[in-house]
């Protein structure tokens, strides 16, 4: 009984073990199949990713080649552009400097007179200032031939002043105004805008012309020895300056512009001051003279003589003269009182 029971139990255990093995087999077979399917899917995904990676790698290599080519081209272009920039920058500054030199040259010649006597360029008013009372060597010789120099005495000095007047008056002929034409370089306007770099440059010059314009002055009037009262008195003033410089003795002297009130006209003569308000007036005739000498009288007395000479009330309107610091100074007056104050206080060397 026991042996049979044991056999049965053994058979049952074998059957159970077989069933368990069969179950295990089928379970792991399913699991294995599922894993195979997953592996196949993963392999497919890997292949797809590998294909994508290969394509991307090829695209990257192409992009890298393109980048290297473009970078090389850009580097070459940048080098060329840098060289060209440096050339343009040098050329720009060279042209700018040349333009500045041209502007400076234009400023030198623009609106200038060509003065042939000393080969210079000069503005019209500069010429007027410099040459109105300027004397030359010919005028110095003229004065020396008249006076023979100065012996150092006051009497000879006053006599020389009269001789200079007398000789010049005899040599001078009243006529139309005397003038000479000098070349004038006219430049109307020029425009200096800014470049994009902020530098100014000469862009345009307008109304350029070379012409002849009339000029006046003591040397011109002396050369022709004719003209109006302006020519006569201006030259006489300059001759006195030449004499003063020659002998080393000087008196305040100038061109005196007067108004002849009763005649409604203006006139020019010469004024010389001794001291205080003592003056000499030299018109077409020497108003203040005595025994072949120029004499000095108080202002009131000299002016009364001057008015009798012209048979007219006179106003002293202005004086043109040279000073030690300025070749031409002009003072204008609105009254006899203003003139008198200037005469006493300011009319000095």
C-alpha cells in the first residue's frame, strides 16, 4: 500500500514538474519572442538613426568644406579690402592736404592786387594804407635836390619846408584825378563743406576773374605831377615825410580835408603842427609863411587866414597821416571843437 501510494505521489510530482517545465518553456518562449521583436525594432531604429547620422555627417562635411572655402575667400577679401582701405586712406589724406594747400593758395591770391613795384600781392585797402603816403627813391632825390640837406638850424628847416612846397607847387599841374590800373584777382565766393569724415575741403569757387582796377597814391601822383587837390596835398605830405626821414627831425604833418561851407565844396591841403595849437597851413599857396619860410601860428589866427584866403567859412573835417606805428591813420571830426581837442591832445608824432 505504501509502495503504491509512493508511486502515485511520484507520478503526480513528475506530472506537476512536467507541467511546470512546459509552462516555463512556453512563458520564456513568449518572452524570448517579444525580446526578439523588440531587438528587431531597436535594430531598425538603430539603422534609421545610423542612416540619419551618416546623412548628417555628410552634410556636416559639406558645410565644413563650404565654411572653409568661404572663410578662405573672406580672409582673402578682407586682406584685399584692408590693403585697398589703406591705399584709399592715404590717397584721401593726400588729396585733402592738396586741397588745403589749394585753399591756402586761394586765400593768398583772392581779391588781391598784383603790385609790380615789389612783386607782391596785396588787398586793395592794404595797398591804400601802405602806399597813400609812401615815398620812393625818386621822391627822396627830388627833396634832396631842392634842399641840399639840412644845416641843423631852425631857420634852414623852416626854409626847406617852404622850398619843398614852392618847388612842388610849380611842378604840379591841376588836372583830372591821377590813377594807374593794377591787375586785380577777383574771387567772389568759395564753398568749404565737410566730408563724411568731418574734414572741410574746397568744393567750389565762384565768380573768378582777373581785371584791372584803378589805384591812387603819392608815388603815382608824383610820377605824373598833375591831378586834383588830393594828388597835390598827398604828394606834398609825402615829400615832407621824406625830408623828415632824411634830416632826422620831424613835425606832425598830415593831409587836411576841409569843407568850404560858403561854396558847398570840399578841398585838401597840408597841416603841420609845431607845438600846442601852433600850426602851419599849406594850401595851393602857403597860408602861413614869412620871408621864404613856413611859420607857425595859433590855431585861431591860422584858421582866420585860411578863411580869408578862400573867402569862405571853413570846417576842418578830417586828417590823414602816417604815425610811427601805422602808415595811414585817418581821423574825422564833426566840429571845430572836436578838431581842436584832437590837434592839441593827439596830433603828435
